[in-house]
């Protein structure tokens, strides 16, 4: 449950790349994520094991949502 709490708090720690019609999400700032995890007393091994697959889903879903919004506006 602690890693899920961390995920909930990482909303402001996104790494973005500029694109033609906005930005593309490339992931979380892992330095910030690990620092936040340490502050929350979450074991680094748990973060290293669980955060990357959650991050992959988050990136895919946010970028799909952004593409659908862009497509709808054209």
C-alpha cells in the first residue's frame, strides 16, 4: 500500500518532452520519486521493483488520453 501512496503523490513529478501539439509524458522524475519514498520510509527495493511497471501504464494512458484530446480538436 505504501508504494501506491507514493504513486498518488507523484503527480507533480512528471517528465515531459515538447511535441508539435503539446507535450509527451516520458515518465516520473525517479530522483524525486526515490527521495519522496525515502521521506515516506518506503524501502528502496520495493520502489525499484514496483514503480517502473506502474510508471509504464501511467505513461501509456496519459499519452493515449492526450492523443485523443488532440485528435478531437482537429
